[in-house]
């Protein structure tokens, strides 16, 4: 296949390497020309393009078989979320309406869920009413499901907190004392290793159902205190303690058993305990 990866950054490059290894052709879209050129070293055809530009859809290749929409909200904030999850995705949906695709796999976020009671969240769990960035995620999902109802081959993969090579913020924060035991440390920390996120996205591309919603998340969510204590012990330092605690926020356990069963996925890194091991050196 010729696969277009929109937002071909940290995660997109990992997906691209897997696609290229199995013989697919990949075009990678990045908005920054210098970063786009870096993709050529991987064997990816680079395309420097802002997907929210008025003519963006006309500048996409005309022979694409499938799309992976992996844009992320750079810098956070509502404007960045609208840019990535609404405006850029709208360009890709319009393209798919004009040029039929085998699949349009879109990465969403479990940040959609704002529950604070520690409840379990399944792929079918409704998101509560929200404001701010969770509301934008909900709006984006509604647009995707509407497109699927109109016959577009949309598959949505909600990603839990990503980590992996070059992105192990929890280790750095424990080492520096910025992630500490204290009030709020009983909240669930949901995560997904880059390897497993890439595998889930490709499984959705190859075997997913149109209009389906999947969760790319590990099999053993941990509470923040468990992560802090595990990382500190591996680093050989006392678990940091704080009096201020973690600012109030969502507290829910994201589950993905149904996704793994439907797509036939076996996690390489079932939990942070295994996934962080290569990065934990005293």
C-alpha cells in the first residue's frame, strides 16, 4: 500500500518504520520543512505541509491507499487541540471523501475522559460532558463517527499516555523530585509504550472495523504512588515526598482488553514496570 502518515513525528516515524519493513510505501507529513526532510533518512517520502492551509487537500498525493492521522496538539491548549484534532483531520476527511481509502485510522486521546472517581473506562464508556480540551476531543470524535456513518472507513484509536525512547518523563520527574508521594498519588496513571501504540495503529489499519473505537493502553494501569516507588527503587534513591501533591485532575483506569482481543494484539510491554526497565539506571 501507499500509506500517508499525517503528523509523522515521534510516533508516526515508529509506525513508518514498520510499514516500510513489510514493503509498504510511506509519505510522511510534517508542517515544519526541516523536520519533514529528516524523514527521508528513514525511507519515507517527506511532505512539508500545514494540513489546515486552505489548499492542503490539493497538495496531498493522489495515489494514497490508506491514511494514518497521527497529529498531536503541540504545546497543549485549546487552539492547538482544535488545530490538530479538528481542522487538520477535517482536511483528511475531505480528501477521503474525494479519493476512496482502504482505511482512515485516526489517533485520539484518552484525555477525553474526565472522570475523577477511579472508575474503569472501556472502549464503549461514554465520555462525560466536559469543557476545554476534553470537549474538543469529544467534538472531534463526533465528527469522525459521523463520517463513518456516511461510509468512510474511519477507525479511531485512543492513545493513553505515550512513553518510550526519548520520552520517559516519569523517570526524569521522579529523579528530580517533581513527581512525588503525597496527596493525589492514588490516582491511576495510564500509559502505552511507543512499540505497542504503533502495533495497535497498524492492527487497526489492517484488521480494524469501520466506525470502531479502540484503546491503545497497557494491561496494568498503575497508581501514581506505585510508579513513583518503582522508579525510585530502580534508581536507588528514596521515593520523593511532597506536601503540595498532584493538582486535582482525572482519575480513571483505561482498559483495552476488548481492543486486544478484537485486533489480536499481544503487548510487548504490558506495564510500566517492564516498559521503563531499559531506562532505569541509577
